[in-house]
C-alpha cells in the first residue's frame, strides 16, 4: 500500500498551488482577460508522427523525402499552438504580457524586419521562445530559382545562428507558398519541419482554413508582429482576442517544439 505523505507536505503543496493560481488570476486581470488561460497538459512522451498534410504535397509521394508540411499537429489533447511571424512590431508590452501570462509561442523571423533591433528578439529568446526561419527578405519563393531560394533560407539560418546561438529546425515560407525547390533547399539548410497554420488571429478577428470555421486539437494558429500601423489594435489586443476564444472553447496553449 502507498504511504500517505505527511500532512505538512500536503499543506505546503496545497498552498503552493493556491499561490500559483492566485498569480495566474492576477496576471489575467492585469492584462484584461475575462478568463484565466488554461494550463496545458504534460507534453506527449512520444512525439506524434508528422506527415505532409493532404493537398500540401509536391511531386506526390516523393514529398516524403522532404521536411513535412502541416497545419495541425496530430494530437487528441485540447491544445493549440501560437506562432507569430515576420517581426515588424517590437512592442515591449507584448514581451511582458506573454511572460506574466506564461503563454508559449514560437516566432518565425524575417531578417529585413528584425535587423534594426536584434536585441528585442534576444529578450524573447531569453524568455524561452524558439526563434525560427521565415527567410531573409520575405520573397515569394516559388518565383525564385533554387539557388536564390536556398540563399533566402540558408542565409536566415546563418543569421539566427550567429545572433542567437541556435540554428533553427523549423521554417515557414512567406505567405505559406512553396514548391519542390523550396522544400529541397530547406532540407539542405538543416530544416526538419515546415509548420503552416490552420487559423489566423488578428487584433480584432479570426480567419480559418477549415469550412467549420473553428479550432481543433493540435491546430497551429498564425499571427504577426504588428501594431497600429498594420491593423486595428496592438499586440496585447491580438493576444487578448486569441486567448478569449481559445480559453472559452476549453483549449490550452502548448509549446509547438514540445510536440515536434
Ligand atoms: Zn510572413
């Protein structure tokens, strides 16, 4: 039979739980959320097997030789993943908000937008965010030669490695557009997976890829580093809009890297 832990240990555990819940309630209040974001379950012990999503293949079955392209991670857990692209807006309030709420996300950076302030994304990385590849200049890749595509992708690998000490394993093509050369180039630059997205969130609305206009377990959600120049609101407004729906539907936000 299992022996019960001493009452004092249980008291300490309960008070720790109460404290951490109180901190989460306070952070949610501070950032204007009506509901406290749900805690994600423990990441799966065995990573799901990733396959290129139907309709996203290039050259039929040969696509298997390339890094998988997908919009949803196969899981039954009620989790979604937040990914944020480009890098134009560098709002310090956003970094504070995400670390106080403890909501994970993954960044896909394009050098021409981040190079005026690499330090902002260093602070993001120090907060536990993985910085991934969204090319040097955000060109429409299928319009470029293989060599030019490779420069766009491998060039960004080098910059992220030099500035942030880590070579990305994830790559997202600008606009989600790619061809066989894109995937071949990405693979040769050391890319392991090409996550696209199944829904996109803005400061004031959602857009969906699926006909049911809903989120699903394992969905990857896209947003952008944008501010009032580009859309009707701020980065914190976007996060509020994102969390409002996700939490109301009973989903937690999990870390994409934990599943890949
Ligand atoms: Zn982009």
